[in-house]
C-alpha cells in the first residue's frame, strides 16, 4: 500500500516563492525514490497554484486553518511535511494526532516539540552542519548540507568553467523580488564603465515591470535581455560569469554549480538569517558596486574555498529518507 504524504507550503509576494519551489523539488524526489501518493496542500494565490500544477502534482486547497485541520483529519496522511517559518503551536497540537509522522522545514518556533523531524538548512544554524536530538526526542537535521534543491542542479554540480573574463551578468531575485532589487541593481550597472551582456530573469510574482522598463530605457551601452519563468535555469546560470540574487534558493543553486554569485537582502529577516554568509550584503550600503564586482570575480579561488566548506545540498538522501519513511508501529 502506498504511503500518503502531504506537503504544506505557502508562497506570496511578501513570503516569496522559494519554499514553494523547494517543496516541489522535495515532493518530486520522494516520488522518485519510494512508493507514495504525494499531495501539495496550500492556500496560495492562483499563479502559485499554476506553478505547482506544471509539475503534475495534485493540489488540495483551503481558505482557513479550520478547513486545513479538517482536511488533515479526514485524510489521515501518513506523513505531513510543513515548510513554514514560525509554525503556530496551536495548529500542530491539533493536527498531531492525525498524522503518523510530522516533519517541519525551516522552523524555529516552539511547535517543533510536536514534530518527529525538523530540517533547518539555514534558519537558526549559523551555517553549521549537524544532526542532533533534543529533549522532546525531535530529530534535527541542521545546516546548508540539508538544503532541498532541484534535480537539474545536482546533475550539473560543479560544472561551471571560470574564464577570468567578466562579460555576462545574470540578475535573478526570486519569485517576487519584493524590494525591486532587479531594477535597483540594473540602475547601478548602467553606471559602470565597461559594456556587459545582462540577462534578467523575472519571477512569477514580479510586480515592478514599469520601473524596470524605465531603467532599461536608460541603458546606453549594455546588451539587456529579459525573461520570465524559464525552465532551464541551470543552463542560464552556467552561461553567466556573475550572478546577482537574494539569499535563498537561487543563491544555493548557483553555489552548487560553482558560479560566482553575490546576494543582496530583500528584508531585515533575510539580513538576520544570512548574516553569517560572507557574500551577502545590504544593497543600501553598497557605495561602489563596480569595485565589489571586480574584486569578487577576480578572487574566484577564494570564493570556491569558502563555499565548498558548506556542502550545500549534499544531505539530500537523508532528507528524502526522513520525509518518506515512518515507524509502522506509531
């Protein structure tokens, strides 16, 4: 009999879409490695549902937490995986009796004491990898080793070829880019002295088309191409000499490929969460972007030594095992 596994995640303009893509990647990996029925449960907007549907994953939607609770109670999933920051204690306390195994991803709230497993790749880890069990017998997989990333990046791991010539720059600031960093970074790039080929990837929730268009119109020297919702992100990254992004999924995917990548914070929360990562900055404090670009790019060997110590995404098998197996005697 197939195991019934529910994946719960929410995306929005404010939250971004990183956890949606991460949860989809996890669901596909579970399906590939075990006999299971996997369902995505969410109350996210229609454009996010479309992203999930494109991956041929069945979706269950709800409007409020009473409906969410009833869905869990009626369906009795064997495993419920919740990818959400600051999960409320009241919610997991009520649903706990109706699932055989509860897995939390990216959470540091007191609700973790009700979980069997907590997978925290970044939040609360200081970028340190470790496995531990707390006083509530909750197992923790912690550190960037336990990032869940898309298959295409594992297949092409480390395949970037450094040329020493910085010509192609990629801007990709996540699914929503709530701080409109795409436009802000392009504005600074328009002032640098040398000509570049600039590729811009807009996410599904990008809302600043007018501002971006105006900045593109100001360009006098660069070749600029703009794309939206591409399906071959790893290929685009590998053709780039440098990537600008936000701390999140795109940053770590670039690190797996070994592409030079600089991150700018979207929010104060990102700032706090990623303060231990050397190449993530507050964009408002950047005075000379051109100097940062060339100093960073010319120090590629140092960059490689730095990112290699984190083992980004190398714990995938452990994640899949924890998210797809449970004690039959539970």
